């Protein structure tokens, strides 16, 4: 597989941490970045953190009658009550693992990397972190859910040290229901994942300024700027 296409918001200063931000189904990395820029009136930019927005390769997507779409994995349907399409999730996990390894090879340790996303991107980030990269600094999932009986739940039962999850969801979401996000959060919390869940009463399946500002504060808490060693 060719390397995933991506766009990047570079840090203003010295690069010491990275965020990998995964888009929702049918979107692109550039599309997500522009959406955030439109909401915030500026890029999601940090002094020391690089934000990477990869784009999922186009693949046949069952909820769209098999039409090609830029999705991280296939789904049998958009529902919490069906099996996960594990083959496509596993395949994409490998491609995203390569992206994480690029950051590590550039000098950013795993504990200075956050994985997250919107909608399907958040679900992919949870699979990626809790199955394969439990040493990352944190995970965020915006308007996202895991299927009931998710393989993620089975895997994390065997682990005690798990990255913190920051979860947000609009109460008026008609595509990914708020209850699905809340059930996911409760299940992960019961399995020992340190987590917070933020409900937004007037939000649909979308991002908001307040949500992104809260996310920015959480990212800075998990990835604080490192003190620069004095030069002799």
C-alpha cells in the first residue's frame, strides 16, 4: 500500500509532540482541516505540536450500496447493534501504524502522540490506540461510537495501563446517536479506561467552537510544552 495522503499543520516552534486527527466517512484530511479552520477562524495550531490530517483511501462502502468512499473501514450498517467489519479495520490499522511510526522515526516518542478523530475517525482511533498503541498520550473521539461487543472491549480487559479518552457528542446527533457515544464511554470506563464525556445539548452530527476549544485545552494538558534545556 502507498503511504496515506495527508495534510499537516506545523507547530509554530520546536516540534516535540504530534496529534493524528482522523476525518469522518466520506471526508478527507484537507476537508477536516478546512472545516476546523472555518469554525475556529484559524487552524488548530500549537507552539510545539504538529497536527497530521491523513486521508482514508477510497474503498467500497456497504452503507452506500458499495459505492467508493473515503472511509477508514467498511460497516455492515451504521448501527451499534451489528458486528464490526474486522477485516477492513485490521487492514487500515496497519496503514495507520506506518503513519505513527513515521512520527516516532522523526524523534517523537509514542507517549508524545495523541490519536483521535471525528465520527468514524474517532472509532478508528479507539481501535488503533486500545488494540495496538496503548502507550500513546491519549485518545479523543468526537461524535463517535464502538459497536456493542466490540473487539476493543475484549482486548482491554487484559490490560491495566490504558490511555485517557476524551469524548464529545452532540445531544441532537441523528446519524450517530448520543446514546451510542454514551454507551461506548460507559463500557470503556467500566473496563478501566480513564475517560471524560462531554455532551453538547444543541449540537447535531458536527463540530462546534466550544468543543474544539475544549479539545485544544485537553491536548495541551496531555502534551505540555517541554522545558528547553539551557545551552552551555
